[in-house]
C-alpha cells in the first residue's frame, strides 16, 4: 500500500512538473514564448520583465515591441496545485492568468514586454511616489533594451490602462528614441484629478487603492484580493503571488527584492494634498503628471491613441484637455465605456454587455494603430481626430475639432417652482433655501467606482435620491435635443458656512417620471476663483480654476457669491417629451470627503434679475448636420 502511494505520488510529481501551461512552449524560432528575467538599471535596481512573443515567431523574424509598465504585478505565479490540476485535465488556467490584450497583440505579431515598476511586483528598489522620475527613467531603459533584442525591429510602442496608461504616456519623457508611439488608455492626464474632483477629495477611494497596492508590494495575494480563510488558502495554492523570473524558480531572490519595498504610504501622503501646489513627498503634482511635461511630450512628436469613457470619472475631460493642449498627433476615442472598456455604460442602453465597441473590436483598433506607426521604419502621418459616441442616440461621430461644429449655446435659468426656463428671471428678490444632506449619494456603481477595478456603471432611478437635493426641471422638450460638449453652471448663492462642496447633476426625466443620471460637475466652493486659463499647466475646457492655495476664497457666511464651474464633457441625446433637470447637492457620500468637516451648511440659491443662476448647455437641435459614422481606427 505504502509502495503504491509512493509510486502514485512520484507519477503525479513527474507529470505535474513536465506539464506546460500556455506560454511555456517554444516558438519556431526556438525561443520560449513567454519568459521572465531581470534587467539591471543604471543605479543597480533589478527590474522584472516578462517577454511574450508570438507563438509562431519564426527564425530571424523582427517585429515591433509593445511595452507596458505596471505596479499591479506584471503576471501571476502559477502555483503547484493549479499546475497539477491542469496536468490531469481537472482545470484550465483561470481567466485572470491570461493577459487578453497581450495575447491579441501577440497574434498580430507584436512582442509584448510587461514590466514590474521599481519597488513593486518582483522588481527591486523602493517607491518614493507613484510615477517618480526614477520609474519613468526605467521605462526608457527597458525600451532601449527591447529595441536591441534579436526578435525586435527596433521600434517600440508603450501602452496601458489606468495607472499603466500614465506610464505609457510618461515613457516619452525618458527621451528614448526607440519609443515611436504611445497609447494611454483610461489614464489620468492630470494626477490632481485622480485624487480630487474639482478640489473635492476622493480620500476614501484613495485609501482603498493604497491598501491594495501595499499588499501587492508585500507580495501578499490574500491582502491584494481582500480574501480570508478558505479563499485565502485557495489563492495561495492556485496563484501564490507575483510571477517569479525564470532564474529564480523557488522565489528566494524574489523574497530578497520584496524586502527592499520600503514604499511611500500613498493614502497618507495624498491626504496632505489640499491644493495643486501642495507637495507629494519631494515632488510636485506636475512632476508626476503627463500634463506637467507638455514641452517634452510635444517635442517628441510621438503619435498617440487615446481611449476614454464619458462615464469613467471624468475620462472625457482627461482626453479632451490633452487634445486641446498638446500638439502631438492624437487619435482619440471616447465611448460609452467603463474604466478599461469592459462595459457599455450608456445610461439609456438596455444591456451593458458587450461593450461598444466590443472588446475584440477595441483590440483590433489598438493593434491597427500600432501597425501603422511601428511596423515599418517610415510610417504614414497620423491625422488627429476624435471619434465619440452620443449616448441615448447610440451612434458614433467623428470630428477634428472640439467642440464639434454645428453646436449652439442654450441657457436655462433657475426659476420659481423649481423650474428651468429659457427666459431670464425678472423678480428683484427670489431665492431657494437648501440644507445640505450629507447622506446624499450617487451610489456604489457610479462613475468613480468604476475607476477602481473597471466595474459596470449603474445608476438606479434617481427620483428618490433627488428628494434630498435641490432640483430645477425644464418643460418637456418639443423635439430631440443633443448635448455635446462641456455644460457650464453659474450659481449665485450664499451659505451659512465658509466652505462647502457643490455636486451638480445633469439628469433626464422621462414622461413616466424616471430620472436618469447623465453627467455631473463638482467644485469645492473655496476653489471658485476664476483665473486666466493661459497661466495654468493646461487650458481647461470650461471656467478656469487654479486650485492653488493662494487663490482659495472662503465664503463670508451670508454674503452672496457668484460661482461658475463646468460639468464633465459629454455627448447625449435627450428625446422629445423628456425634461432636463439640474440637481444640486452639497455632498456625495459614496466616495467623497465632506465639506465642511463639521456643521451643516444652509444655502440660499438666488434666481433673481441681479443674481441669476443658470446652466449653459452646448446643444444641437437638428440632427441633420451631424455626421454619424462607423467606428474606425
């Protein structure tokens, strides 16, 4: 019996050890399709990279290289238990082990190099701040190495989603000539917008993110997944942590490098940032934002493909502000897409899957772009354009300028009986009182939640929540109305407190009374001062606010103030018979910090001849001038 068990155990061990999971096979070129190794940086830090090659790579074939730098583990380690289950056909490798984007690029004959940023994953070193100068310099070193490999044609593109999208764009700052194209996907053009929305802190979300990446930096798979008990035990058996390099099969060197990860506490550092000119450690926000490197990025003339979603935490703002300010050739796609592009989040869509365009179509467009600029030494000129989707209409449009031509401004004034009206108010004295309700919330599947994991964006009927807000609603529309561009809100108001937050929602009210979320804008009231937009790092799409400490203007309780700020850019079609609503709140309990920290503000919102409050909407009343198109790369 004991002998039989021993033989069985030996057979299991031999079969498991000899089983190859996807990526471990050799290509026709005689090179393993997926391999991992360390690259030494000039300062001695070891950076872990994984090289994924096309499965059918031929001898002497030279192909473009696409580089993605991440701080979310470049790949997972395949545990012995999972390998054994695969060996005996009891399981397939879990979906999260496959990098679908990299696999598609491989099929299109690109080499893909995925990098653990210094101080994270299997790389050595420590992190003084996210997107630090040292991290950016590393990307240039990796690109130079990749360009010199025997399977490389010497031309490199960088790409990535979210954090990795920022590294893709910042790669240009390294001044590495091998980098010929970049693809920032759903990234943060200005890092201030990632930690604040209109000066209102996203502290709760930053804390969750900070805790997750701290666990990953410890190589703690259970902490990263927030799993305990049985789930944690299963995690460690199936995928025990970050992928080791090939020369370190038992992970001893990995443990040494992980011990070097004496990294900054991101949430603690960011919690001290109240204004744009506050420091993040030894760096400024401009030092870690693509928007802060305008001169160097423009000088590179590197073409970009940029993807974002209208309902991805201000994603359209990131893409369109870059388009307005940077001269690089840019192919911009703004769709009804969640963070990362996994869901169709058009609030009027009956189904949220598949996304529009589908995942396969998105990957094809991305690969087509890289094909054009990397496949040959001389590539055709890239013409800048914006392809955008109009929600509610369900169609794509294209333009070379933003806002698109053919739009006009429609001003709707706050009126008596919570109405919106095209006629300016005439009363000498008219106002509405509102006591801020700090329980007001936009829910747990809002445009901010999708940024942490890429989940769906789902707003329930807002009718009940609007009872907590101050609302103004138009008469039924006499015809379909397209709103495309940046709505701007002007509010004349006073408050019983010197600080506060304005959360403004643009909503659609159906004839049946259903209230659909369409857009929003946010401003911390002390950041209301308008400044010369030419003096800012990037000229904004709407009223210019510096968010600098010196420009902060606390309210004098009881004194009226005029506050102008923009909602996020959008493109939406509201149907005949529906009504437009502006809903005002002083808080969003979902993810935002409350202002002030103590006390409950009571607002007076004026709607009188001398102190009118209103919203300016960029509209197109006739659809005849709009050109609907197929979505093409």
